[in-house]
């Protein structure tokens, strides 16, 4: 019998995959969203987590962007 799971496939570079994995590990067990880490650049996650991941990445990029002093 085949066991199928609906999810979202994420393909990214290694540092971004590590960021997503660390973000997932920082959440309580009931909110974890990674179904399977396929390899260093591919993740399979629950579909409802897409917006949560996007907002975490956006926040991370905003915190780490350089703004030239005026």
C-alpha cells in the first residue's frame, strides 16, 4: 500500500536550507513543518508553512541588509 503525503517541495541553496531547518528546529513540536530533508538543497514541507517560511526569510533578509549611512 502506498502512503502519500501532500506537501510543498522547496529547492534552494545550502545556506537557505540550513536557515529553514534551524527555523523549524526553533519551533515547538506541534508547529514543526518539515516532513523530510531530501538533501542539502531540497526540502519537503507541509503546504500550510509556505507563508510562514516566506515571512521568516523576509525578516531575516531585512535584518541582514546593509544600508549606507547618509
